C-alpha cells in the first residue's frame, strides 16, 4: 500500500480528520556524516509531517520521526546533521517525492486554476498559487545544441509584442524561447550555442540578418509553406486583374458606377504621369493613397482593373433552370407569374430578390459567376482533388483568357518544385525566366521576392528540412495562451512551452 515508505518502519495507520495518518519511524541504521564520512551518534529526534499520495480518494499524511545526529570527528564542518530520507522527500518539502511527481504531471498540463481543480478531485488540496509554484519548480530539460534548428516568432500580444521559439528541426524538441524577435537577441543565442549548421526560418529579414552575423557559414532554409503562400497571394491579385477577360465564360460584366470610376481614375493617373508628374505628387493632387496610384500606374489598360461582379449564392439558385425554361418558352412572362410558380416549387425568398437575380443576367448565363478568390483557389488546388464541376469551371475560365492559361502552367510547374530534390535550384532559375517573359506583373513581383532571398529559397527546394515543426509548436502555444487567459507573464509561458 505504501511502496514509497520502503526502508522505514510503519508504526500505525489510523483515520484522522479528513485524512489517513501514517506514523513512520526510521530503522536506526548507522548514518555517515556528509562532511567527513564518519559515523554519527544520535543527538535527538525530529518530527516531520508530509503529504503523500491519496488513498481511496482520501488524503494521506505521513508523520515521520527521524534522528538528528552529531559528528564525532573533532573539527568537522558538519557538527550536526539530519538523517537523510532517500526516495521519500526532498529537504524542506512538505510533500513526498511521489506526490510531488503527481502534482507536477497535472500542473504541467493545466497550470493554475484548472490544475488546482483537478488535483482537488484527486484528493490533493492545493491552491492555484501553489500549483504555479510547483510548475515553475519543475526543472527545464537540458538538451544539446543540434546541427539543424528551426526559428519562428509568435505573438505575446498581437501587433504589439512578439517572442521567438527555437526548436530542433529534426526531433522537434523545444530548445529555448526568446523574449523578442530582434536580430541582436537571436544573434546572441546563436553565438552562445555553437554547432548549428542549418537554420530553418520564414522570410523574416531580422532572423536572416542575425544568422548571417552569427553563423556566416550556416545554411539558411526558407519555409516552403510561406513560399507557396506568397505565390498564392500573387495569383489572387493576378486573377482579379484579369477578371474581365476570364469573366466572359460566366455572366457579362456590368458597367456600373464602380467600373466607370475605376476608368476615370486610371485616365487621370496616366495623364499626370505622361506630363512627368511623380507618383507621390499624383497621389497628392488626386487625393488617393500612394499604393493606389502605384497600382493604377503599373496597369497598361484600364480594363484590367475592372472586376467581374461577385455573386453570392441566393435562394433563387435552385429554381434557375425552371426560370430559364419559362423565359425561353414565354419571353414576356411577368416576374409576378414566375414568383408564383417558383413559390409553388418551394421558393421562400422575396420578390425583390427575384428581380435582382433576373436583372443581373444570372438566369441566362450558362454558368454561375465565380469570385477571383475562388477561381484562384481552383488554380492552386491539386488537379486530382477537384470535382468534375470545378474542373469544368476552371477549364472554361482558363480557355477564355490567355493570361490565365500561362498562369495555370506556371503554377503547376512551381508546385512540382515544392518536392525537395537535388537540381530544383536550377529548375527554379528556369521557372523565374519563364515567369518574367509573360505579362503577369504580380507574378513578376513574386519573382523579385524570390531573388531577394534566393539562397534560402534554393535550400528550401533542395534540402529535406523545413519549418513545419516550429509552426506546430506555435499552434500549441496558442492553446497555452488561451488556457491562461493572458494573466500569466512571459516566464510562466516560456516554462510551459519548454516543458511541452
């Protein structure tokens, strides 16, 4: 029943007030002085009470009497000393080692209030402050510095304060958590932990600079997910810029107020640019943001700025075939008549919704409109995962626009490079040259970003290392932050991350 009391003499086990009381004494074996090693003689006795593992849901208190001894050696620095309790309790602790291990296992996962509530159910009374102190008392693992590490930042307070987590990129063990994401902080850590040869990171310029200063010979590996994400953002902008072109496969674009305003602004911007006016002065004269003026300036024709209308699913969509058939049979049929017919079929919407649906031309178009973002999603998806309807919609949009055809080919070729292999760096150079030869300005911006961090991108496409483990640690860190509701400081959060 009490394996942790092995080597001691159990005098009695009695039920007490809300707890089981176990009286224990030592066996009386000789004890050597920790200073000189000579055998000590009994000087007195010490009583000590320890909380032990619950038994049957009840608290267990161990009342221990052990000896206080005096060293017989003249001049020994340890005149008196207490009898050790190996395997039972640490010095000055009020819990046995077994109970401390159980408390540590609970607070390691749940920390303060939640850990206190669960331990109370298990029969261990402990406050939330004691639970946190027990958590901070747990020793942090000491791990050797690996050759391959992953570095990434996470938010302590979004858009205000950030920290840096460092892990072993192969085993995904946490190595350290830094209080900020400054280059100097990471540089100091790398200098204090020699032996790193490969560093996996995202596109952060601060991390890249710190690695260059501290480890000029180390290989920096970019994160393939971030590289693909950057391409996806460029694809979304490119698809939106050609929405008038590929939108011909769906409903025709309507010349509304927004489209007319877009054309007028394009003419105003290019008229000033033809006069030699700078971009900043154009923005001041027209009352536009500088980034807006830049976007208008790099487009050669205003049609590329006009967007195809965005149609959301409506209650009329299930009755579209009936409306098309009735309007083909009787072109002069009234809307009230159509409304009465589809209400009999189960339509629950209003007459105004039906009016807008018909006036937008959504009844006669062969295919429903698709937003630029959704079309970009189809372009970026693996072809084998698309349904027949999605594949038909994608083929129609690609066939209606030559730029979309070229963009689709570039996406497929780049996706093949994300499988890291030797020689992908040379294939990437060929891909960049092909991308720069087509009229896709947003893709050109993406290639310029690749050139700014070319060595790390080449390593990401050629080496098997990646930063996915660091992103996984950040995901678990978000769970820890939500558990603590922002009440805990950086020290406690760092402790829980490193114990994970």
